[in-house]
C-alpha cells in the first residue's frame, strides 16, 4: 500500500497523510471489487495485470496486488508489475519448480520431488545471480539450518522432501552454500547442477557418462544430438565401445555414429573421474546412492588411472578406438557447422574437468538463446511463431546477456505476453 498511496498523491497533487492514504486505498480496492474501476487505471490494464500474475505465479492475485500491478502498468513500469507477481511464493514453489524439474531426470518428468538440482536453479533465479553459474560454480542451495530439517546428505534426498512436504517458503528457506563443503567434492571438481546429487543419480549412474553431456546439451542449449550431427569432425577421440561396423556395415558408422560421437566424446571426457555409486542388490532404485569422484591419487582398479571403469566399457567393440587417459576435453564443434552455437572467443575451447567444460557451454550464444526460448514457452504458453516473437526473443536475449539475470527475462516475457 505504500507504493499505492504515493502514486495516488502524485497523480492528484494532494499531500496525503497516513489515514487519508489508507482510506483512498480501501476505496480503490472496494471499487475494484464492485467492478467500478479505479482512477487512472482502465479495465484493460487490470486484465493485463491479471494475465501477468497468472502466467508468472500460476495463481490469481489478491485485489490489492492486482491494483498495485495495474497502477504500475498504467505508469509504464511493467518491470515493477512483474516483480510484484514474482514476489508471490507460488512463482518459486510452483512455476519455477515445475519448469525446472523436467531437466533433472531422463524421462523429463515434472512430477518429481524437489531436489538439490531444482532448488539450486530456483535459488540462482530468486537471488538474481549470473545464471551461467548453474553449469560451473561451486554452489548449491540447501535448507536454512535454522529450520531444523535433516542435514543435506550426499546419499539421500530427505532434506528437500521435508522442505516440500512441510510447505516451507522457498523465498526464505533456501540458502546458498559452497557445494564442495557439503558433498565432499574438491572445489575444482564442482560444476554447478551437473555435480548435484540429483543430476549424478540420473546422468552419471551406470552407462558411459555420455548421458550427462547429452541432457545438459538438451536442457541448457536446447539442442539434442540429432541437431548437432556433423560427419566432418575427426573421429580420433571416439571411444572403443563404439563399433566401427555396426551390423557389419561400416557405412552406418561413417554416416551416422561418427556424426554425434566425434563431437560428443571429446566433450564428455570432462566427466571421466565421476560416477554414481549405489548397491544394486539392496538398493535397486539407487535411493541411497551418492556421487563419486576419483580425486588426485585415486586409482581405478579397472583402468589403472583416475578414469572410471565405465570409460573403458566394451573395449573389445573396437580395440583401436580411443582409450581415455584423463579428463581433458576439447570442443571440436568450434569448427564446422556447430560453430553457429556461438562459442565464446574469450575461452580456449579446451580444458580439464567438468567445471571448465560447463563454462564452455554456459558462455555460448546457444545457452543464452535457450533460456529465453524456455521462458517464452513457460510464460506465453506457446511456441514463438512470427516476426514479432522472433524480434522479442532477440531483444530479450541481448537483455539477458547483460548480467545473465533470468528474473528480468521472466519480467520482459510476461510483459510481452500480457494481452488477455
């Protein structure tokens, strides 16, 4: 109401005392309830404010909030209107939670419990941090210790389940911590949500760790492997488990397999020291498993190096294939058609470990464009389809790249799609 009374006073040139201001505010709210409108705020603007609130929070606004947002829109301040809507707890606990959750599992299922991956992305958006951090920073969002919940555990999801079942407000319940201080990884081995327990459980479990790269590409650059196929890249880093003559026909490898693996395998090498360990006999669903990392001095019995055994799996498929010696990665897609993903010329395009590889992905043009497209779908409830939409996406991407504040993208998009 403070913002409302100040605005009314300025508009009418009247110095309002506290009692008068509250009286005017009550009158405006009552008028709104009766459908009589309010001074300087048209019915159309109120409808736009309601659309913005519904799209951002997923719940209808109170009359006071609606009037406040409508007055902001009338004054041309759509950012304040959107931020008012995003102050609703449902923006974090419903809109963002449902938006992020599909990224955390292979099935892209929205009906999953809150976890450290989802909570961390919510926290980064809430606190308006550089959104690129989600792929490389030593960061995790956990429950405030003062809440008395179960401690963060590297082997279960209990804390986050308690946060959700108790309906605790994520606006205050989540606090940032150094990931390396709670999950046992060295700081240099942390890579944002890629090294969260939830991501490890889905994408480092079993397999060859290619899943972590593929789903990170899909969720954060908005491209799947089919869209980045390139047969012109050298195949020298393709591992031994990929047959060079599937079904006895080498043409399958040369025309299909090489197109994905030539670029993916040199990048997925960044995860060579990671695994997700659990007891398949006693715990087949890996409920109590945890991320594992071979640190300096750790030697895997199967490989004789720090490289996890899964990187040498099915080595007899093509014994002359690449034998992974370490976690060095190289981005072969900086050349060829996939240079259009917009790689950062200020980065070297190679490095060691998940952190630097995550930075390579997060600093690309494709990463920025992807976030804006995903917000558009979430807020506008449709795919972009015409020249105006494309112009909006381009302008909003440029806005996003100035600080990488995703909350501003939600505000900008809600304004664009606010027409009833």
